[in-house]
C-alpha cells in the first residue's frame, strides 16, 4: 500500500514537474527503457517530460538524473523537517526503550543523518550531470551508484539504532530513489554499450 501511494505521488510529481503530458520519441524511450530494470517507471517518467520529445539517449539520462535530484532533495527536506519535529511516539519507537527523551534525541539525530545522506545523493547526481555533459559516462555511472548507496546507508543507520523503526514512508522514498538511480545506470549501460 505504501509503495502504491509513493508511486502515485511520484507520478503526480512527474506530471507537475513536466507541466503537461507529452508523447516523447516513443521508439527511443521504448528502446532505452527496455534496457533498464524498471521499464514502467522509466517509460512513464520519460514520456511525461516535455523535453524528452527532442532528447537523444544522453538527454533521456539527464532527464532521469534531474528527476532523481528532485526526489533526493525532497526526501532530504522531509527528513530535515522530521529532525526538527519528531517525538518518540511519532518515530515508531518500540516500548523496549524506557528513556523516551534519549530515543527522541536519537530519532532526531538519525533523521538529520539521513537528511544529509539524501543531500549527498542529490550532490552525487549533480556531479553525474557534469560528467554526462562531457560524455564521461563511466564517471557519471560511479556518481549515480554513489547516489543509490546513500539511502541504503540511511536504512542501515536505522537498523543499528536500538528501538527505532525504519518507517514505511522512508522505505518507500528509499525505494523510489534507488529505482530512479538504477534506471539511470541502465541508460548509462546502454550509452556505454553503444559507444564501443
């Protein structure tokens, strides 16, 4: 259920981001998205972006990176606001912990840490745009891989914290960014394969 609500929200974000729904170069989008792990997400994301109409394969990778940046930045902002307002009960803290003020402090600390991780993911994706601009697809790939790892580091931090739950909302956001990054890596693989 949480995944459906995330993907619905993500679809709305894409449509709002693009301003209108367009049919980009459907043959190119179809071909490129078939090379990715998440065909449906790739196709709907690219087809709904007005700049995909005239984009080549590299341009499609850039569009997906930009979507990833929006996702990572939004999640970082969400976590920053949670770090400022979370209470122990809101954070999904189990009854195993007796000291709610220390667990609230830990929750806020982890939300801040995760906000920083998602901010780092956005920075990595920004770096990948610079590499794409100079056709350094292998370096762009490394930056996108790093961007996918930052949300996983957030999850690991929560797992290591006694008594704190990794909330479904955050798990859904993690999945979204990781899927976007995997789509970009699939497109970069496609570009690297066609460059040889």
